[in-house]
C-alpha cells in the first residue's frame, strides 16, 4: 500500500507544479496591455472596491484578465496555432485563409469581394466614372494631372492557390466591375490597369507575398514603372528607376498574415528585397503639422496628417492618395519628384484644400479592390463646381424655360404644372411638387443630361429631381438626384446619367415653403477628350477654385 502511494504522490506533485508554472510566471513577468498579434487591448486587472457590483462582477472580470495574462500564454497560443495551421491547414484567425503550397490570404473585405457579394448596377458604375471625370476636369483646370490607380486583391491574381471551397464561389470583384466599365463604357482614361501588369508579370516572377496581403517589391516595381511611363506623357523628362543587376532577397520574411495568426517567425518565405537603383536621396518623411492651422484639419490627430519627402534635383511635385498598398510605392515614387506628399488617411474629397493650396503637378489616387468604393465617393461640392464652370459653354440646349418664353425647345403650351398654379415663370412652388415636361427623346451617345435650375429659396434645404426613362412610367427613388441649396437665389445643377430620359421630371423640395424658379435649362454634357490635354470638348476649362484658403503659409 505504501509503495503505491509514492508514485501517486509524485505524480500529484508534478501535476500541481505544472499547473502552477503559468501562475508563477504571470506573477513574475510584466503585464502587456496590447496584443500585436490579435490587434486588440488585453483585459485589465479589475480595480478593487467594496461595492455590490464589484463582488458580483469580479469573478468574470478576473477570469478575463487571467485568460489574457497567464504565464507563457503567447508561447502556448503560438504552439497551438502552428500545429493547427501546419498539420490541419486551418487558419487560427478568422482574418486569414490558408491556401495551397504555403499561400495565405486576407479575409477581411477581400473574401467578400472575391465572392462578388457587392455587385454594382450600370447607373452606379456610371456615377463612379463621372466622379473620376469631375476630378480630372477640376484638377486640369488648376494645371494638375490626375492618375487613378485601382489595385486587385491578392486573391484575384493568385486565386489558383485558394481552397476549392472558396474558388467554387468566385464572383466579379469591385476591381473587375469598375475597370471593365472604364475600359468599355466610360470616356475617362486617366487610369492604370495594374491588374493586367501584375497578371502578365506573375508568369515570370512572384508579384505578391505568400505570407502577406500585399504585393511584394517585385510586383510594386512593375506597377511603378507603368505609373512613370504614363506620367512621362504629361511630365517630360521623368523616367523610372532601373532594377539592380544582382537581385537581393529577404530570407525569412513574415508578413502581416503571419502576424494575424500569431505565427511571426514560424510561417516565413523567401521574398525579394527592394531591388532598384536609387537616383537620389529623398530623405526622411516629415509630417505636415502646419495643416493643423486650417479649420478643415484642426481636429485631425497628428499621426494621421500627410507626410512628405523628395529630391531637390527633380523638377515636379506629386501628391499620392493611397492605402497600405501605397506604402510600398513610397520608396520608388519619392525618387522621381522634387516633393512628394503622401496622404494615407484621407480620401480625395477631404484633401481638396491641400491640393488647391499646394498647386502640384500630378495627383496619383491608389486604392485596393476591396476598398474601391471609398475612393469613389460622390462629391456634390466638386460636381457643382465643375458643372457650373462649363455649363454656359456646352453647345446645344435641349430645352429652356425662362421669364421670356414658356417653351423654347418643346411643343408644350405650359411652362409647368404645379399643385397650386399653372402660371408662367417666374413660378412659385408653395408646397409639394413641380412637374416639367421633357418631350425630347435624344440619343446622342451616352453623354449625361444636365439640368440647371435658377431658384430662389427662403431657406436652406435639399432639392430633388425625379426623372423617367424608357419603360419606366412612375417616379421612384432609384431615378432621383438630390442636391442641397442655400437661402437666397442660386443656380443648382442636376446631372442625369441616363441618355434616354423622356417624359416628365419632378422637382420637389425637401422642406415645405415658398420657392421661386426663375429659369430651367437642359443641356447635353460633353465629356473630356482622351488626348490628355487640359481641355474638354466644346469648352475651355477655366480655373475652378473651390476654397478660399487664408491660412498662414508654413
């Protein structure tokens, strides 16, 4: 009996010792507040108090704290994650998919995009195209070129390494939808098809990291060459950096996907280094802290402000709006410009004051597929500025109602019919809606229709224009454009992208009140030429200033 108790005691002591080691280690090591691998704040030790709620909540809160801070936690988690990933080929993180041949893919946003769960209708794609065209028109009026750079997700270039359960549900990504529209149905041509460049180059070399969600230094280099070759047509003398003759490698590279799985250093790959020959030393990036003096940016955290560097012996200046993919472009683009401003936390519409004040030579606007809609957000202020600048120069008025004539370009005997009046212009809308006949049925290509409404309002509100198209005989929110107006007299513009607008339009203020319409003019908008010149068909682009910036110069 005695001999049997000794082994039992020994194993009991061993068991107690083993389960005590993590507790002892947690007492002897410093607590961490953040988990870099899990990208979250770890649970804090609950503060001691003598309240009723403390005694009720303490067991749960302490368990959370201990689960996050017990000794050797990170090592145990890493060992578990590595076993699950390497043996069962399953990702320990919901943010990562484990593919074939040691390829890993980012899930957040990218997987949804790969499945094609966001599909844009023709009208939405047309609005994206018009957003880009308006940016180009406005920038050209300031003497600035514009280059839009959409980038495909890694899964679009290396989809053959995804698991079968994923590839069988593949759909059309945002990149595929938007670039297809730009190629086939848009007049906007100031963009670079990086997907085609990367797809061609992947036959010769690897262009994305295996363990990271981004393109690698080889992939970004060839897209960079495409950028500079495109800019060379606008900025004479600019030329791309050359690759080094001897290629260098990073032997044990662990990318962001390894970090998300808490397997940095365990999941690695051999990756290309920055293999280009520098032309100059652009220096360290410095932050534009002086922007905090502007009202538009006074509340922006300093770490979110744009940064800049450049080479004194270069001729041109550039502003690059980008996401994390653009970080890989920085070491390359900085070599080509006297000054390069990098904007990582603002979209185009938010950075317009800086663009206008700095008067740079080119704006490069980069965004990866899963986030493209953020880069193509509709900008009412910019649209109104662009249309106002060119409206009087557009040839061919389709219809006009004003003080002198009710119907210059229609057979209608009345200017308009409203809920309380059928009188000629100037027309007062006391409440409700105004219906205006559109008797033309023009088919002159796919140029948008632009309606200019000269209106006097007693208050600031929104004004909506509903329109009909072939086969649609009822007004709906799907065929409606809304713009904001201020108190007083002003001209407001509505762009209808459908080329088959027929029947009637309905003009409806959002707020009841008295509104006097002084004139309505309808024209067909002509798009910019594809020559790259700073001129649009049928009119000369004049400077379209949006902001009056009186902030002190740094």
